[in-house]
C-alpha cells in the first residue's frame, strides 16, 4: 500500500512575503487570505522564516514588558524580518504524513512550509490539512480497504471477507486461509488514511503460527 505523502495533502497556492515586506502588508495578507501565518522567502524563494498571528500579537506588547532583545524589538517592528520566527521547521514533499504530524507535535507548530531539496518553497502543510483525512466518507473507506488491503495486498477472493465502516470504524468479518494473515489485515486496515479504529472478527482455516521456513546449512545445502 502506498504511504500518504506530504505532497498529497499540502496546499500549493501559498502566499509568501519578503524580509522587507512592511508589517501592514503582512497583516493585509493574513486577513485577506484567511490564514494564520505566512512564510518569509528570499529572492530565490528559499524559506528564511515565518510570520504568524502570534508574532503580530507580540508587537502589541509594550517594549518594557519584554525580556530579551529580540522580543523587545518586535514591539517596534516595521518589516517581516523584524517579526519572523527563524530558523523555521520545514518538511519535504516526499515525506510521509506520519512524519509531518510527528514533527508538528514535537516542535509545537501548527504548520510546516514544504520545501524542495534546495529549501525553496513549494507549499504549506497545516494541522487542518492532516485532520481532513478523517473526514473521508465511510463508503470511500470501505472501498479502499476492499481493494487495497484484501484484493491487492492479501489476494483474498471477493466474498471471503465482509467489510463494514461506520463513522470511520472498520469491522472485518470472514475467514482467511492462514492465521498469520489476520494481524496483517488488521494492521493494513488501520493504515488506511481516515480509518479511526478497527474491529477484527476474522477467523482462519489453517494455523501456520508454528510453521518456520527451513534455513540452509553453511554450505548452502538444504537439510533433508
């Protein structure tokens, strides 16, 4: 099964600003586009920072209330460079959504600029982009489980397994040929983007848990 990648969910129509963009213009972009942050790029579109609503709120705090030279300077900021947070956490388009979610959580950020191998801006991935995968319909999920998990990955004939999905919870019922295939089916179903949980009621015809493949001897001769 193909992993869900950053490029599958990222927003490519991304607004950005330069270091010299006036604060007023930055505010206009955030309000006009209905976004909470904007990447700051250089002349080659390399990401050098991010300005967020939180950074703009810092500007409203009187300079005397801040501890730290950089944060005090924000109260008199005139350009994006004065306000931006840098360095910024980024991610590549070929990274997995799992890694993106892990990075957001670990670094306590709500979004990641998506950059190519040279650090140039290609898009933005936000928490809301990731959350949207759980909005997939039950029938869409059932179809993907049937095709990707049972038909393609496990080669299970149609009709051997019944798949029901309700509110994102997949219930698997039926018989598989081997016991070892049952946990594989459950694991692969859990990996389908949008599946909330799995109820596994699969049984099996043959218990192959005790079967181990014979190993060759030192000389490459199979034991008899």
